[in-house]
C-alpha cells in the first residue's frame, strides 16, 4: 500500500519548489540605474568580435553578455558608443551605468572604478603574410615599428621591452605607433606604415580571417594574458553586487561557458 504524504508536507514542498524557481528566475534584485528599467553599457562598438555594428544592430560578445546580465536584473540593455580611451571618463561622468568592452583589469583603472572579472584572454602579434620578419615574442619586435590601438595596456609593456631587453641586446628600439581604432591599425599594417600589429587574441582571429590571406598571426601563443573586467563607478556598491550575482547565475546556467567557447575566450 502506498503511503500518503500529509497535506502540510505537500504544501511545504510546493512552497520550497516555487521559492527555488523564483530565485532562479530573479538572479539578483533590480538595482537603481541611470534610467528606470535600463542598463546603460559603455563600449567602443568598433572592436569585433567583442562589439561591432551589423547594420543598425550591435553584435558581439560584450552585447550578448550585457543582454544576459540585464535580463537577470529585470532590465533592458542599451549601448553607448564611446572611444576606448574615454570609457572610464564617461563612466565617472555618469554617461552610462557600466563598461563591458573587452577592457583589461589594471591597477590604474581600479583607482577610478571597480571591476568584476568576467573573461580572460591574451594578445597576438600579426604581420603581413609576405613579411620577411615574423616575430613570435615581444622580444623579437626589437627594431620594428609596431601598431596598437590607443589606450591599450600593451603600450607600456612594449616600451619596457624596448628600454630594457632591446637596448641591452643592441637590437634597436621598438617604435610604437598608436591609432584610434583597431581597424585603422590593421590598415596601417597592410599599407606598410607598421611592421607588426598587437591585438587581443579573439580580435586577431577575426582580423586574420577578414584579411583574405594578407595578414597572418606570427605569435605561437597568448602574449601578456590578462583578465577582462566589467567596470562600475566607484561607490556604486548596489549595482556592483547585483552584476556579480547576475554573472554568477549566468555561469551556473551553463550558457556562459558556451558563449566563451563561441568567442574563443576563457573564464576568468
């Protein structure tokens, strides 16, 4: 004979199940943002595959992350297109709620904003496919002219190699040219104004693919691997904690691992 479950136990079990479902659906309490019902995200939308325009639609890894986190907060993601060097300034000025734009977590940035680790990647060295020199490491860039996007963390890193290793070896300094966007840097490489282009791994894969054989990656592994961060204005603990909770829920769902794999990134 089957044992009947008392009504009180059944009701309690049902209540616990409903509470669990509600907690899953609402990963974090909806925080206060600049505009009600909206999470304004600052990013430079010229940086595929992280963020780019497809017609009038914003596509890429960071928009997908932004939309997933906003949904878990009961918000709708919107995007502010800002040049990379001005993103931290814009956040501090209250132009948007957060930065999700393939931005490394660096000490100097943490002095101005708080960050949540959300992915990890490194850099790749690219050259023209017909180049005589194909440097595989930063030390092999001695004597060459290298292009980078303005505001990237590799500029002081390469300068250190130039002032130290290159000078000690008598191999010639690394000449560093900075460009407003990564696409302009790639054009400078193709036109011969620079001999190498240093860019994030995931972005370099797309650049090589779109070049139709004119550009190749010469490095054998990730250079200067670092962690990418979601930035929030200093003192905005409510939004910081809400985004952390939303990201944790995103990871627990298994969807985040699939997204990282799609864009050739690693979890922080």
